[in-house]
């Protein structure tokens, strides 16, 4: 599975996460925390989800695409 930027994914436990592309790969953010919050998970090159540098039991294969996207606040601003 290839992750896509700004897509909302769910884990099997029901948590929703937004994928954002970082300098080293994808970061997964809690949509309720805002775009400035630290990521909940980092996806490593093997597809594992890391939390604060520790390997979790999740991989990117556990993520389900909700079909929704979430744009960062800066992209939502309209220029007049």
C-alpha cells in the first residue's frame, strides 16, 4: 500500500490519522490536534508505524483509506 498525502486513514482500533509527507517519509497526525501538533506515528522505510521512536504493532498495511482528505490550514486560506 502506498500512502497519499493529506488522506485520512483509520487504524483497526478506529483511530483516524492524516498522512503528511515529511522530510524522511510519511508522518501520521491526529486530526483533532491541528497541523502544528507532533505526529502520532512516523512510518519508517519498512512500513512500520513508530511512536516516539519505538516500533508499534501497526504497519502501513493496517491503515484503511477513508476516501476523505484533509488539507492543512494554510492551504485552506483564500487570497483576496
